[in-house]
C-alpha cells in the first residue's frame, strides 16, 4: 500500500499546485494523511476520490472543530500509524508527540515545516515538511509511506 502524506498546506481553498499534486505524486496512492494546518476544510476537495485522514492543526479555522481530531490512529497492513500535527517549539517536538501515542509503529506529524524520516526506539517518525514552504523561502515537500506486511518505509518528495 502507498500512502500520500502532506502537512502544513496553509490554504483556504485548493490551489492549482495542490490540485496538480493529486494528478502527479499522489495519483496512485491508496490513502492520504494530512498532518494538520490545512487551514480550511475546503482544501480536502483536492483529494476527492481518495480516502483521507486528517488531524487538526493549530492554524486551522473553526470549520474543522468537531470534524477533525487532534490525533488519530489508523491500522494499515498490521502497522499502527499515529497522526498528529504538533504544537509549540520545534525543539523537543518528537519527544512531546511520542508521549501521546502508545503501541504505534509510525508517528506522522507536521507543525515544524521540517522534514523527518527516521526511527527512534523502533518507531518511524515521519514529517513530510510543509507544502507551503515555498512561501517561506524553502522547498515545498510532501511524503510517501510505502507499507508492506514487513514494514513501513518513508520517502520525502520535493514538489
């Protein structure tokens, strides 16, 4: 199974770049995880036809209250994947979010606008970076999770 991962879109409606993402990098994914800071639920329209699981971010508008949870856990191919946005300073962020999840194999998060793709004590920490990074002087990035019965491998993709 292939999962598209995106975070920190910071959009009020789907942009042409976001719509293009669904026709290119995410064209053959089975599911999309959004790790928060969608800003508006309207951007989920870009992913029509795909199963989407999204976590609420600190910059999301009130329309997401009661619709998105602060964290989610999904099970795919026997692996438990935790999804969360994050909060506060990027320093120590992984330790803070790790405390929120028990018995997961992967933690997908956002907030920092910095990519991460590494294991700590048998848990894959995966941050796709920020789709909106181009607006802040960085390169926009998203991610892919390749999930098999044997494990989960993350991939960062510049867009």
